[in-house]
């Protein structure tokens, strides 16, 4: 019997006991009529299908995303590993486990990352842009520390938005200098920091901080509008120059680049054009990183839904 | 010499004197070097090119859209009529002319139309939707009485927005009843009334009320966002139920139907879907009306930029 | 044991006996080699998967769509209900069951609906359009009373075409008045009545009147062409003015609005433009009605194949 | 003074007198107010702009496309030649000129081409297809001998449809043998012969046989529908097998290949697929021939409207 | 017990022993945990799923595509036949079986086909084009005799490229004469012969000559580039005129017709335009042939992935 | 009389004499028949239309792009300045003028820029990539110092390719470090340096180094193919590892990002994806810089052909 080994390290034939997150729980009946539980076992290192035969409750879909104490066996089914649960109970007060080892989390140190974000905001010369950004940071600090950048596709892990935003701020900082002839660095940095903050209300998160769904307003209004609307209101409160407030809203509303990619308006100034490209670049590079992780040199992935094509791993990514 | 005859009635060879609007004024030089003034003479019935030879000022582009006292001759050039100005001066205090005969205006009686709008808003059963609409009507009353619905394409005349909105409200009223199983009539009427109010700030108008350009915020933010943002703020002030406020914003943001037609989000409820279709229908019907006006039965227009195709006039539209 | 309860009311664990339609019958073999029968049990209120274990005939695919006397048990499989058949025989002469309770049927009274269609056709002022429409109604009366408007997507139930056509005629009647400046009401009503009559030969129907497939000519020629061709021939027989005959054919050929949606030509007059929009509107509203039926407020459907997006149900549709 | 020289041979500075076609006649006024006539002088070898200064009638647009006796001078304007008319009168009875030298005509011998068409139709083994084709040939013989295949783009000259159809029949004959495993040669030949016959009623022609416009039914119904409808009626009269009649209509309705290229339905059998490709091939090859005629090796054309690209002439086409 | 019967002739209930190719081998575990082998049994006449219950090795995926001696039973599962393996061993030295009966192969005689290719190349008048083609034929002779033209879609069988190339050469020969006014026959024949030779390095083949995958350079560079690059190098070695070398490369790079279909550049001369259409035609006709083989008249296929539509079989293809 | 003033400083009414480039020379005839010369006068600061009345040679189109000694007057025509030439002769030996003030040139110091390029290439760790890049730099050094990056759109001035390449190398250097987890810096730098070198043979340049046209091979093969082919040959000569040679070719062939933007294959590894985005970014930023140069804050450009939209200048770019 193995105890609390990492999901990424599990192998067929092992008997494993430990604390894991159980997600996507469904109650099912086999074609012959017996009830069983299906779901996915996961920790920060990976996930696989899980099944518990002849199980009729009391756990169900509403328990998805909770930490469970599990005991069972790893088998292989259809070319993939699956975990057959033999005993299950939710984690209780007093149980000892390392939550950080269970929840997939951005490979960054949150405190350091926030400090870097603050430094970059602090380097802005325009007091109006800076004041608004700092107020927004304070308002959203709790969620900004923890929320993913997406439900899937890229940065879909704890603190993913912070990681994505910081990477983009670093690129914005460099590129604003490279293209200083046409780019107002303060506007670009402000727009970069603000561009995805509307995601906080666009997504529904589980108690452990993972995105489980889009909210109704996320679907009906979108994070571009939600973010721009909040910035507009705050700019009004802080008495920001109208031109600047308009430009910030424009950067947020246009950061998806084209209407068919979800932009409410097309980028029409150098900073909004550049912001949309930096966003595209950071999300693409993360998609490459996530999808080639652990592959051997010379291999292709299958066709990725997010890119519409297969990608090649030519170097050692392990 | 003819006095103050309608532009639509002018014929080659006539000598005409009277008050007309002169628009699109440019100062030009002939290929041989002599200065002249070019522009367009217009009244409510039509417009044609105008030129004044050997004219070097003081009137210029900034005088576009003003009423002028003109004297000149109608000639034909390249198959179209043009007005050769011989004498020109801007209208002055004390001049007597009928402004309503000069400015192209919707074929409606503004007072009656506003009364009908109020009646339809008054027929709503939901007090929250109604209160917000009435406040918006009061706030924007002056411009709502007069502004065009567009710079060109359709309803590009004085009170065009009022005409477009009232037509759509009538259709919404009927269709809400026909599809009462899935359509909340109050939500549809409210969304219909509000959908284009952001145009007030999207367009720049001349002193006579015609659209001369898009504003910077109109270009960078768009009237969908401008309108939804104002409704959001007012809904907050009035304490509207969050779900209702969200739905109103959704109707406004999605009323262009598809991202490639300018929708910030796609319609996702029956009312927003229907609103986008009513808007499409009213603008299409107006494009047919404006473009086949005065044509003989059996004729096609040329290919229309607004529709991407030629259209056929099979009945007598004169 | 429950007798003849509605499919929509069945619950897991019930033992149910009664007359139901069995469709989509296939003879299958389990992975271990035993034969079984698979299909779908349905009545007017809904449908679910059905299976009969260890069944090797004589019933088979050719019996799809027939009424059967069934005895069995409702179970749950993969999150959905399924009906496990224990005994089966086709309905025979002398069996008593209410066919109208079994076949999904438009929520209209056919006699009333036909009367309304006749009234609207009767209100036309143009004798030529009217005569042609009434002849077409007589010719197609039997099928017009019963056929669905489609194989799936919307109005895919008995009398669906009548319901769809009547709704559209009502909208056409109202909108022809609203846009009377550019719309010839008689032409619009005639085109609306005729637009989908070619569907009779486009679809293959079961003995109970449901669409089971497209016919070869439906696939190779399409209902637009089939309908227009018949109208052309009849117009010739009746000596209709050539211009009118041409316009009717144009309305039918263009009613899908754009080539990529199946239009043989693009709408090029006000009536064909409006007809294509009324058709789009009525089908969209029915898709919303069918897909949100029974949902709770605040829920989204999954992504619908027919619309390419998920839709939101904000009010009580039960 | 040169007499009756070919338009293709005219050079700047020549004084030329002779019979030519004058097309596209417009009555214009110079910017200084004097009337003049503009049009294009043409014969079978080419065309150029023509002007007659200080001319106020009686000839006008209605005389476009007539043969005129002209006297004037060839000059150069904006890098192109133009013909300045000094004297003009329409050709009269008794005038002697060679009409065949004036009207642009397909480089084929009409009698021979018709004989080849008849031979290919005569080689069909299926009597039903053959009978229908021969009846159609008889019915349309006069126009089939003379009409162009298009208003512009390709084969837009006298007998262009005959040339296009014969070329396609030859290709169909060869390819039906190459792909005899899947292609019914008789069906392919019949569809090829019939595919464009609807053009006779789609286009308006001048008295000399050139296309001056599309007809109303050409715009509103299209030649695919017009042709298929006639074939359907004739097939009914001749008692053709329903399957064959359906296939002929399918080939005609689908011969543009894709809805966005004007196909009423998509090709769905080997013969319709192949017909659409043969049509594409013959029109493309003719576009290359017409646009590279007279070019030197190594030159590119400008971007062609018909192809959306420039094309290269690598060999000697003179 | 049946011995070595053709896969296309197998029927449910038969016990069959013989040599067959086993492809797509996967080692799986049933939902209850027992290991089994899944794959597909195939010979030149067809293929079906195969399973061997309670099998845990030693054969596995690496043995896919090898000839096996099998013993088992044909059953029906989900409406399709499957072969249940009871005994299995790889073919050994000394086994007697007819490889040509096992591998799906183009219905041509390779020697004859090569002779026809050589004759067509021999008929070229331009010595430079001819020399280069003959060198390329010699270089690639081994693979040209055997490789498929694709991994799937069309001509995905042994010698498929040879069959595809020869068919196209025949069409090119005929069409070059039909369009001799604009087409240089030698260039067209040369481009046709060369156009797909880059496929040799684009695909990975099994020991029996079937395509199992794309190579890395096939994915990252594509066969158009690979082929053009080789021709460029050889043209340099042979001192071919630069214009001719450029044209050959252009024909290869553009033979997919449009960028969205994989063309590196668009066809810009008559020969490249025609080559792309001949390629399209030959692949389409083969898709029709392969997908309607064995169908009854009057049937449609399901929607084909390769064409995006269903196709109709109107005649007897058995 | 002004001597040798900058084109950007010319004003209406000035009499100007000096050395300027005369481009786009055409010999024309006025509508009244007198010959004149038309062209454009330009220096490094700008350009405007030029005309010389009553001029019949000997200068003509073949003299386009040469330096001329001109004397004339600046006038205004159609709202734009034009230069009316009174005397003209080509520059001769012995004339004194500053060529660098006449030819539009990248705002960089060529020597410094080349040094920076060499430093970045020198910082590569992989000897194979480095050796190939240095050889390519040596081979193309003369043209790399001077050629524009395009005929128009962006960087269409002397040394434009060097400026574009250096900017991209700087961005590549920074982003390779930011995304070091997935990006091989050496490969990215090498691909960035090489990506546009094929442009040397894609464009035809005038004696002063400006692009006057595309070459035949530029049109028929494209600079992606031309560049990749040369790299392939050189990699072969230098014995570069096959994988590396393949990757370099892949980066060059895919750097336009999508087939519809001209990519021969899609980017399929992190470095090619990033290279295509850096190229897009640098060209977009340059388009913003060139098009907003000299505009006042708060102004929009007209709709730009290169971007398909108008852009906004919010800050002071003078």
C-alpha cells in the first residue's frame, strides 16, 4: 500500500491510500442496473478517472471539488489509468494533509509576484493611472491572489490570473520601451494590469478556488464589459481626466483583438493593439508549456482544441 | 429667376435664388491654378453638388452645414445636376426662411411620436423597468426628439432615432404578444426603448442636428457599451433588481446580433434574440424605402453599399 | 404497476405497462455476444432510451415508429432514465389507446388554425395571388394539416408546418401594415403561405406522420426549388401576370436569406427580405420555446447545435 | 486619312473614317458648361474611349450599340488612346460594311461547332436524355447560335455560349471515359449541354447580340433555376423517368459548385461534381486566354477582378 | 470452418481461420478489469474490428500492420461485424500466404502504369523538363511504385500515388490540347508528374507499405515545400533555364489551389491553375468511387468528412 | 526663390529650385490634346504630385526614381499641394547634392544597427545555428544594409529590413528569456534573423534602393519559400543536424502565422508561434508610428488599407 503518493507518479497495479480532491462526481448506474460513483481524482500534479462500484451514496455531485480520504487500486482502462475506489470519506476537521499539494497552483510565489506587480505599478509616472490601478488592486486583492485566469485552455489553476498578469506586465514594460515612439508606457501598464479583472465576476469558483463554471453575468455581459464598467465608475469617483478614462475602457474592451475573438471594439490605438498582442502571446506560450510538459523530443501532441492544430516538442521539456 | 424652389424640383437651365444649406464645403484650386469653392447644396427634399468659380473665401469648411442665401444656375455635369453659385452669403438675423423645409427630417410628427412612445412605456407592468425607462427618456429628451439614428445608411435625418425607436416599439409590442410563451413583454419593450440611446454620445452633430462625424468615444467604445454603462449606473441608483439590470445591459450589448456586426456579446435569451431581429428588420425596411423612393416599377438600384446587393422596385413608390 | 402514464412523468424504479411509440429500433449484440433490442420509447410528452435484453426478433428496424404494447421497468443509466422492456407486442386491431396522446403534436387546434389561415388568405385584395394560394391549399390540404415543419431543430412535430405558417402569416399581416410604404401585403402574405409547401416532398414521413428522413429529391433539389417549380407551373395554368408569378417564385427561392443558409438567390425586394426575417424570427422563437421548456429560472442550456450557443432562461417556463 | 482600319491597329495621331459600333453613349457637360458626347468605339478587335466635343444631340444613350459612320482623330489621354469624333451619323440602309468585322465574336465556326455538339449528343446511348437535349437544342437554336456566355468576365462575345458549351462537352466526353467507374457519360453530357441554357432569359441583349444587362428574372430567379424549371416541364411532357429528370435538374441547380458561388444546391453525385469542375476549368482557362492575349513573356497582368489575383504570362501569346 | 476467405465475404456466425493483417492493435482492460486485445483485421477487400478476450500479450501496438495467422468467429456488434479471435500468432518464415491478397492495393497493373507514365514523359518536346522528370522518376522509382497517395481520404492504398499521378497525366495530356492556346503541355505534364513526389518524405509507412502517420518534416514543412525544394536543387544541378525551374517550383507550391487548402502560393499561370483543378478533380472522383462502392442505387452515404456532405449513388456500382 | 528646401516644408505659393527625386513618371495628354509630364517629387521627408505642362520629352517612365534638378512653383490642387515644374534636367556628374537627404531612410545608424545584430547573433550558444546565420549575413550583407522591408505598408524605406530585423531580434531576446520554459533562445534568434532574407530576391529595386515592384519569382514563389530554400541548401553544405535545419525552415515558412496571411505552413512549435507574433507586433507598431506621425492629439486617421480600420492618435507625436 502506497500512502499519499502524487497522482503523476501512480502506476497500474498500485494500492494507494491518501487525501485527494475528487471532482466531477456523478452517480451512475451500470447497464446491468447496479449503482456506482464516477468522478476524477486529482492533486496538484495531475488527475485521472475514478470509479467506485456498487456505491449508491450519500456522496454526490454537490461534493465535487472536496478533499476526500480515499483507498483503492490503480488499474488501466482504454489505455489510460483509472483509480478504483474501495473506501471513501470526506476530509474532516483534524485530518492532516497538505492542501497546497492537492490544488493545482501557478508555479510562482504569490507574495513575490504581488510585490513585482506593485513595483511595476509604482514605476508609472502618471498619478491618475497609478491611483486607479492601486485602488483596483486593493479592492480585488483577495481574489487576485488566488483566482485562475480561465476555466480551461490556459492558466486554469490557482493564482493563474496573477501569473498571467505579471508575465504580461513584464512584457509590456519591455515593449513600451522598445516602441516608445508610439506607446505611452503608463497607459499600456495600466491597461495590462486591469484587462482581466472582470474575470472575478465572470467565473464561479469552488471553495478551493478552482473555476467550476461561468456565472450568468459572465455569460450575458462578459468580463470585458464587466471590467470596463467598473473602471468607468471608479474613474468617475476619482475624477480622472475623461480622455484617460476613455482610453482605459478602450484597452479593456478591445483586448481580445478582433470581434470574432470576443473584442467588444477593435483596438484603435498603439497601446490597445499591443495589449491584445501581448495577451495573445502570453496565452499561446502557456498553452505550449502546458501541452508539451513531460513530452519526449520529436513528438507531436494530438490536435489541440485551443489552437486547432497539433504542436511539436523538439526539445526536452521534462 | 426661381425663388426658394425645392432642390428635388430643380432642373438644368434654371436660375435659382433662395436659402439652402451648404454642406461639405471645401476650398479647391483648378488644375490651371484658380481658386474655387466646392460643396453640396441641400434642403429637406434632396441635395446636389455645388461650385463657385473663382472664389477664394472667406467662407470655408468650418461653415459646412450652415444656411446660406444663394444665387446661381443649375447645370448638368457628368449626367448629374450641379448648382453653379454666383452670389453667396450666410443667413443673418432677420432673414426669413423656413428651417423645417431645409433640414431633412423624419416623416413623423414629433409630438405624436413621443406620445406614442410614452404610451407604450406606460403600458409596461413592471415598475422597475418602467421607472428606469422614463428617467432615461427625461434625461435624453432633447436629443431624443431630434437626433438621427445614424450618420448614413438609414434614418440619417432629423428625429430619425425617434422614428426608428417608435417603429421598433410597435413591432416589439405585437411580437411580444405573438411569442408570449417565451418573451417577457416588459423586458423587450424596455430593451427596445433603450437600445440606441448611447448614440447620443457616439455621434457629433452640426448645429442643425445632422450627424457630421463619430465622436472619439463613439469610435473607441461604441454606442452599445456607452448605453449599457449608463443603464447600469442608473439601475444602481434606482435599486433595480440585479437580474433585471443584468438583462437590460445584455439586451443593449447584444442588439447587433453577431460579433461581426458589432455585438459585444451574442443574444442569449428570447428577448435579446428578438430585439436584434426587430432592429435588423426596421433598418432593412427603411433602407428599402429610402433607396426605392421615386423609382419606377421594374427598375433595380445599383449595388447598395449598405446591403451588398442591388434591390428591385416592383411597385409604384412615387 | 403504472398504466399508460406519460413519458414525461416516468421516474426511476417504476414498473410501467401501456401503449407507446417505439422508434429508432436497432437489433444489437452485447459485447459478450447476446442479442438485444435498442430503441426509444416515446409519446407526445417526451422520449427516452429503451432496451430489451436477450431479444432476437422478430421485431426490427422496419417496425420503428409503430405503436407497441409494452411492459417494463424504468431505470437510470448514465444520468438519464431508460426503459427496460420485459414484454412487447405491436398494437393490434381492437386495442384501445389514444393516438393523440402518443404522437408529439403542435399545441394548436388544427381546425381553428386552418380557419385562421383561410381568413388571412381571404383578406388578400389581389385575386390572382389569392386564387393561386387557395388552389395550393386545396391541393396540399391533407399534408398541410399534419406534416412537421422539419425533421428536427424546430416545429418537428405533427402539424408543425401549419403552426409555423400561421404564426408567420400573423406576423406578416402586422408587419405589412407597419411597413406599408414599401411592402405589398398581398405579395407578402402569399409568399409566406407558400414558402415551405415544397417540404411535403422534401421529407419522408412515417405512417404516424413524423419525419424519418429526407427524400432523394429533397436532398438533390431542396424544398425551395420544389415549391417554386410547382408555383411556376400553377401560375402558368392560371394565367397569372408574369411579374407576379416571378415575384412569388423569388420569395420562395430566397426565403432562407443568404446562400450559405440555403437561399437559391438573395432577397432583392422588400417582401422577400421581410419574409426571410419573419421565417428566421419564428424559427428562432420556437427554438427558444422548445429548449427552455421546463427549465428553472437562472439556468443555461448546454450549447445548442441549432444556434451554436447556449441560451438563458430567466423566467418561469414550466 | 485611314479608312475602316481595325480598332486594334489604331495609333495616336491617325485620322480615321469608317463604320464602327458606338456603345455606352452618354450625354455630358464639361465643367465649363459645354455639352459633349462620350462613349466607346469598338469593333471585333478591340475598343477605346470616344468623345465628341460640343455635341448636344440628337444621338443619345438609346443609340448605344448601333453601327455608326464616324470620322475623327486618334489621340492619347491618360496613357490610353481615345477617338475624338468630328463627324457622326448612324449607318443607314444601303451602307456597305462588314458586320462580322465589327461585333466581337467567338473564334469558332458556328456551323462546325453546332455539328460537333450534335455529334456528341448523338453519341449518347440513353434515348430519354438524348430526346430531351435535342428538343432543347431545337427550341433554343437561334439564341444558342449567337448569345454570349456572360455579360463580362469570360466568353462575353457573340456565340460565346456555344463555344463554352462545346469545349465543356469535349472535356466531359474525355473525362467520362477516364472516370467511367463512377460517371454516367450520358447524364454528364446531357447536364453539360443543358447547364447554361437558362442564360438566354437571364440576360438582355442588344440588337447586335451583345449582353447589355441582366433581365429582372435573371436577377430575381437566376439562370440555374430558369434552366432547371424548363427542363422539369419538358421532362414531364416527354414522360422521362422521374429519377433521370431529377438528376438533370440537380446537375443544373448545382453547377456553380458551392452556395457562395451561386449553386442552389451542392453537387451530390459524381456527375454534378464533375460538371461543376469542368465549368470552373473552362471559364478559368478562357479568363487566362483573354487576359494574357497580346502580352509579352515575363509580364504580369494587374490584379484581375474575376480571379482576385494577378496572373503571369510566361510564353508568347501574340 | 472457413479458410482464408476474403474479409468482404465474411458473415456473422462463420468460424474463420487464415492469414490476415492485424492493424491498430491496442491492449485494453474491460470495465471489470480483465485484459483484452483490440484491433482491426484486414485484407485487400476490407476490414472489421477484431477482439481477443482475456489476452494479456505478448503482442501489442508495435505489432500493428503485421500479417497474423488467426482463428476465430465472426459475430455482429452494434450493427457491424466483428471478428472474435480465439488463436493468434504472427506469420513466420515458411508460412504460405498471398501478400497481394492481404494489402489493399490500387486496381492497376504497376508495370503497365509505369510504362504509361514513361510514355507520357517521353512525349514531351522540351528536353530540360523531360530530363528532370526522368531523373526524378529514377530517384524515386522504388517508392513511386508502391506508396499510397494519402494516409486516408483517397488513394490511401498501395501504389495509390502512381494511380493518382497516371490518371492526372492522362487528363493533363487531353486538357493541354483542348486549351493549347494558353497551356504549355510540357510544363503541365512535368508539373503533374512532380506535384506529389514530396509525399514520399511526408509520410511514415509500415513495412507492408501502408501509411501509418505523417513524419515530422511532413508536418512542419509539408510535401509541397519538400517537393519544390528537391526540384530546385536538381534543376540547379542540371543547369535548367531559370524561368523553367521557377515555373516548376511554382506549379508544385500552388497545386492545392488556395492557401486555405494548403497552397504555399496561389496559382498564377494557366498551367498551375489547371494542375490544381486536375488534382481536385481526380481526388474528388476517387472519393466518389471509394465511398459509393457496393452501395445500392438510390442510397445516400452519411455525411463524408472529406467532402463535408453526403453523396448519392444513382447507379449500380457493385 | 527657395533653394533645396525639404518637401515636408514646402508651402503653396513658394517658388522652389533644387535637387529632388522624381518618381512615377508618366507622359500624358490633356483632354484638349497637349502633352504634359506627371510624376511625384520626393525627398527623405515626404512627397507630392508634380506636373510639367506642355512637355513632350525626352524624359519618360524609364527615368522614374532618378535625381533631377528642378525649378518650379508649389500650388494647391484638390486640397493637396502639387509642384508645377518649369525647368527640369537630370542630375549630372559634378552636381552637388546630399543623396542622404533625398532618399527616405530608416531612422537608424546602419553601422550601429549591424553591430547590434552581430552582437545578438554572437550571443547564441549553439554553434550550428550561429555559423549558418553568420554565413547568411556575410552573403547578403550589401543588400541587408540597404533594402526596405516592403514595397509599402511598413518599413518601406532604405534600410527598413535592417531596422525591422533588429527590433525583432531585441524583442526575441527578451521574450526568449521570459518564456525560457518553452522557448529555445538560439532557435528563436536564428529564425528571427533569417525570416525575411528571401525578400532580397522577392523585390525589384531602383538604383537608389527603393522597391519599385515585385520580381517574378517573388510573385510565383514568395519570400518564405525563397528564404527557406536557401537556408536548406546552406544547412546541407555546413552539415547542420537535420532536426535543426528542419526547424529553421519551419520558422521561415510559417512566420506569417496563418495560411490566409501567406504562411506556407502553420506555426507548430513555440519558437515559430512566437516568431510570427513578434513579426506581427513589429509591423503593427511601425504602421502606427508611420500613420500617426505629425498628427495632432485627438485625431483619427482615415481607414487604413493595411489595417482595415482607422486609428487614433491620443498623444503628441510631432
